[in-house]
C-alpha cells in the first residue's frame, strides 16, 4: 500500500519510480497518478508520453501495468503514522499462477505441478517432494498457494531457501524465477494453463514443455537475441510468440519471416526494405521486417538458410541497430529484439564455413531447444483435442477413443506436431461417427506414410464436402496440392464409373 497525498506518483519498473515494480512485462515508466483538486487523474506514460491524455482514476477499479501487475485506488483508515490522506494505492500482482516447479532440462526434465493445496519440500520421505540431497533439511520449505499468488516459505532450514539468488523467509513465486533448495534448483514454470489453448500459446502438458516454458519466462525479460532450435514442425514459432508475449515488448508488433521460404533475390528486400525504383518492379517504397518490427520482436525462421551476403548485413544490423533500405543513402535506427530459429546444426555449419562465426556468437546467447514430439508424448493427447476442436466447424464434433490415443502416442512422428495435425485431419474426414477409433487412426497414418497412395473418389468427395466445397482447404487436409486433388478426383470418379 502506498499513501496517496498531494504529490504525483510514478509507477513502473525503473528504480527511480515512486512505485517500482521489478517484473518482466512492466514498462520502465508506465503510469503517473496525479491528485489535483480532490480528483485523482491517471496518465498512461506508454501510449501518451507527452502527458496530453488523462483519465479519472475511480476508487476500487484495478488498472493493469504492462503484464502481470495492477494498481487500484482505495480508501483506508487513518493511522498515526500515515499522512493526512485517507486514500491509498494498492499495487498487486495479477494474472495466472505458476503451475509447476521444473527440475532438469529437455527430456530429463521433471515437473511438480502446483495445485490448490500447500506442499512441502525436504529430505524426509513424507514430504510432497522428497529430495535426496544432504544439504536439504528434513522439512526444508513449503509452497503455499493462495488467492494472491503462490508463495514459498522457508521452514527454518539449515542452508536456507534461495529465490533468484536471494535467501528468503517468504516470497511470492513468479514465472521465470528460480528456487534453490540445497544443491537442487527448480525453475518456476509459466502460469498459462494448457486448457486455454490460446492461438499463440504452445500446448503445455509434458514435463519437457513445462521446462521449455520456464526458460521462455526467464528469457522473456532479457533484451538479448534468442535462438530456438528444434526439428521441423515442433512449434518453434509458437515458442517465439510466447517469448514475445511475455516480454516487455508484448505491446509491440511480432513480425515473422522465413529465411528459407523466399527466393534469394527477395529475402534482402523483405528483411531490410527498399526504396521506390531501387530495382525493376520496385514501384513503391517498402518497409522491411526490421522496420515493421520496430518496438517489438522479429522472428527470423530458418536463419541457417540465409546466403553469406545477407548474413553479413544481418550481423551489421545487430552491431549498430541501423537498417538501410535497398536503394537508400541513409540508415534508419530500429529497436527490435531478434529471435531466430533453425533445425540445422549451426555449430557444424560454422566449422564447415557455411555460416559466419561472428553471427553465430551474436545469436547464440539465449538458446531454447524444443524437443521432438516423440520425446514428449504427454503432449499428444492435449494437442489432439486442441486440433479436433479447432476443425469442429468443418468436420463436426470429433473425439478420440482411448485406444486411438494410445496409437497416436506409439507413433514416432517424424513430422512432429505438423504431422500430427495432418493425421487428425485425415482421420476426421475419414470417420463417419463422432468417435475416431484406432482403425481410423491407423488408416490415416498409413496414408501419411505412403503419400503417393491414391485415395478413392469417395474419400476425396467426403474431404471436399467436409470443407464446404473448398478445394484448397480439402487439399491441405489431405496433404496434396489443390491441382492434384482436382485431377485425382476426376481420375478416381472415372475409375469408379468404369467399374
């Protein structure tokens, strides 16, 4: 609580603010609370830094500060040590709780989920989490969920409980933080629950993905470039979006560009922009991805596919944060966080000379390794539910039988999450009932394993009908080009008619 007197109060994450909120997602100078003539006014220093716009701050209505915190103006009883004013500002964490403590990384990660009941951690066997660590006391600390957040309390341990490097007695846990108990370190995983399945949020059910999201929360507060590594189809862009949305740049743009998905003569223009008349076909000026992402995050997928000349230009931007459009004589300053992704082994490419070593060390600062789907099978069931729900308008309400889920879990998924979605689309189209059984899943998997197999006219017809006659959507579901679908439907109809 902060007394609200006659002076203005500045709120933000900068140490000079009257109310300093040291948390990722909170702007350096976010709000100005100004009492004047019996009225309390509120200025948004982010959208209106010139103090040209204000609003009246009502009592007991919370106002968010960036991401994760809010303030409210409230009445309070006068106490001897309190200024004359009987009004206070209450600054309070908001948003979801952390849902797990994560120990280890990658496939070796182990997650301990936080429910609504307290749980104890220590060396004794009757703790909720038992640690075989001689530096841990029998009953070392306790995790205490409450309506105001999740707290950790030290229980008089010998070696102490440490949160983000500070020995504590009781403190709230925030996503992205670390808890050290003896020689054991836990990371606090994000509070976004997988059940919401937000479009820009990865489905998080397995311990491996909880570990990934704990790293996302920890890296989100940092301004440095990040590199996301993983096989094709594991969901690297969703991880990049989560990194952006949990960062102080969440209010800015998120711009995604695939370095391997454009012709080499266009990628330079897409990255850095061009002026009108810079080359044949440049009929107007174009802002490149760096300029479009100003104030936000640029996600550069398949960074390993950039040709050497563009690697040099990219390194120059990372050194100066100035971008020069093609055909321009002047450079523009940009404020961008760069997040790159690749499925390639960049270290080996550096050794082979196909990727610049200095660029590698620039982008290889914060690294997130996203495991393949076959290494996080606990995500398969929730992912399947999510995909079936998202296509319900086209194919109707569908659900998987228990045996079908086990078939999906047993499959190696060389194409990862993208292949899982394709298999479910094929299964949903090929199923006449609301329940997809194991046989339907097996047929879909065989179809994916043999992409040249020719479906019958009835299968093609059902796919087209399921998507309301939209050939492009049906072709995507079948994993074939639209022209191929049209030709195969004509050929299959002719074969059926000839029987």
